[in-house]
C-alpha cells in the first residue's frame, strides 16, 4: 500500500515527535533519517492490512488534537511540547484502540530507526559484528 505525499509528511512529523533528532538518540547516527520516507517504504512491503493499520494510526494521531486537547488544530499545528504532551496522552488514553494505535506508531518508528543499517553497524549486529570479532584479541590465548 502506497502512502500519499501528505501522509508521508505526517509520518515524518509524528515520527520525529516520538523520536526527536539532535538529542543524541542512538549516538546521532540516524538524526538525518527521514522517518516519513522510512514509513512509506515500510508500507510497500507488508500485507495490505498491516499498512492499513499504519495509515489509520497516522490519521488518528494527526486529527486527535480536537478530541484529546479540545483545540481546533491538527497534530502539525501544535508546537513541539504540545505534540509530545499529546502523544503521552494518546499512549495513556482510556480507549484501547487509541492506546494501541499510538503504541503501534511508536513501535514502528523505533523499529525503523533501530533497524537502520547505520545503527546495526554501530552496535556490531549481524554481519556488521563479524569485523569486530575478527579483530578482537582472543581471551586467554597467547599474545
């Protein structure tokens, strides 16, 4: 399922409200990652119903301020502090569907950043860790 341009923009704004750039997150290696484009690529791969859940989560979050904050604005019309407060409120919301969709977006954003090649290389995961193991001296062996 292909996200529309405005949905990609929304995903970038919401994603960076969840995981802000410039705060040293993951050592800063993914500060320049466009989360909107990452969400867009992610929607192209799964079954349609998984992408539909992501799309519904974006729409619910984007249009939640009038209901959650009693402010006639969209998520994009809020300042960064209000965006963060709204996300916290959605994650603590009483209706399960609201909590679940907010948590789904948060988990998806984390998955996209933590699964980025630069992060895997930094932590030495998977094939990126083999280089370090080959160069590391063996414990207890003769030097």
